[in-house]
């Protein structure tokens, strides 16, 4: 599902995506039918592939430009983490969920994803937001969201992860991926909305419990 950026900062927008991506993983893991597993496997691939490349086209170049050598080093670590996720995803995206290797790979993807989110949340995001004004951060969030419309929807781990080469490769790969998307099975919109609402309710309940516990 596409999020509405509105007045969100780049870290808020990316953070919302991270929450949705985790929700997709959990929904795939809890799916009970073969058809549902196929649908959420495809949704996982579609969501992760677009998210990763959009970050590489927007967020990481900004880090490099704003922070020089330190930004370059941080962006390089992010790209390495993305590469691990892309390689996991490349195996998952066409694998039958009944394959004994499938869910161990999903678990590996989840762990690689958690490592990456922790790095972005604790290191990249605070550093970037401290440098940007709220307006600049919001503009970057909108730019990041727009790039999702021109990125491949399947994992291509051998593709470059630098902005200019990635732009070209992405534009070439996108039509092939999009044609494939037409015949792939995805969760129905109402099912995705239901999962999203449930995820938000669980997060709100967890936050409320945590806040309540802090006063004891």
C-alpha cells in the first residue's frame, strides 16, 4: 500500500514504510493457505524491492553530499546491508512457499532487515534530520516516495546500487517487472487494509502499555 506523505519528514516516511514491511513479513509467516503465502510473498518482494532502491536513489546520495567522507561511509554500509536483503529476496521471490528452504530464508531476510532498520533509525535518521529543516526533510520524503513509481518491483541483486547507473538499470528492468506483476497474485486491497489496521491497533496498544508501565 502507498502511504500519503503529507507533512511527514523523510525519517517519518521511511519509518512508516519499515513498519509496513515488518507487518508484511509477519503476515506472510502467519499465512495458513498456499495461495495466501504466494500472495504475501509477492507483496513482500514488491514492497522491499521498491523501498530499497528508492533509498539508494534519494536518501543515500543526500547523506554523501551533506556529510562528506562520514556520509559516504554510512551510505556504503547501508548499501551493503541492502545487498544482503536483495540476495535474500532474490531467492524468496520465485520460491514455492512449500519448499523447506522458504521460511528459513524469510527468517534470514527478517534478521537482515532488522539490522538495517536499527542502523538507519539510530544513526542515519538522527544525523540527517539534525541537518535538514522540517521543510527540506518533507521535500526529500516526497522525492523518495515519487521514485517508487520508477523502480523495479523485483529484486535484482546484481544491478548497480549507485544513483545514475541504478536509474538506467531500473528504468530498463521496470517494464519487465511490471508486466510480470500483472499475472502475479497479490493480496486484495481490502485484505491489505485489514492487515494494516490490525498492525496499527497492535502498535497503539503496545505503545499504550509501554507508556502506562513507565509510571509504575
